[in-house]
């Protein structure tokens, strides 16, 4: 069978149509692959945003729980007057009242000026607070050793502030068996101040 020029003209149209069909098919395939890639990227971005949003929500919920817990603790510390200025008069009145109730025979104290605490907590994060101490010396006259324990316990429970005892020494006033005991104790009155309030 021999092809004539007229056959070539008919075939040329079919060939051009075929080439165009193949080109359009290739273009459509490439376009669909590009679109699939784009959708996949968008899905990946959306999943990352969703994961980040979930993480932020969890963090916010945890912060809310922490804030509730810390507010309770902060209220307790404020109520006991551990946060803020020292209430020396309140503490002295409590000690004087305990002495009048015969918890001890006699009681004297001295308190040094407030200073920054040389803190073993330096590696502990205490937020916007600074830790202060006022060194104190107590001198008490006692009938027996247990009076000291009971007095210090009552003073801690009934007074404002946070008193940290560092040591006590006991000594008989005389050789007599019923002699009074002389107790000398050292400690620190601890307080927290918001750093903006610290001069």
C-alpha cells in the first residue's frame, strides 16, 4: 500500500491531534502532581499549626492550674506576713504575751537590721522576689528545758513572719538543783519582698 500526499495531509491532522492530546495529557498529569504536592505541603503546614496550637493550649491550661496553686500559696504567705515588710511590733507583742502567760520566766531579744539573705537558694528560681533576713538573738530564763521548746513552738504558731532557728545554748544560772536555766538562741527572721519594691 502506497501513501499519497493526500493521505499525508489526513495523517498530519491526526498526528497533530495525537501530539496535542499527548501534550495536554502530560500537562494535566504534571499539573495534578504539582497540585498534589501543594496540597500535601499545605496539609503538613496545617498539621504543624494544629500541633503548635494544641501545645500552646496545653501550656496555657497548665499555667492556669499553676496560677491557682500559686495564688493559694501566695495568699497564705501574705496572710502570715512573710511577703512584704517585717511586722516586728506584732512579733514582739506575741512574745510578750507568751511571757505573761508564764511560758518563760524572762525574755529579751535583739534584732539586727534587715539584709539580703546569703542564700543557699541562689540556684532556685524565686521569681520577682528577693529573700531577706534579720539576724535575731533571744535570751530566755527557764525553769526547765521543755519550756524553751514550747515557747519557740508557740511563737512560731501565733506570730506573723517566718523565724528560722539556727541554734540554742542552755546553761544553769547557779549550781542549785532548782536553779533557772539561761537559754541563748540565734536565728533569722526571713521575709520576701517583690524586687521592684527593694531599694
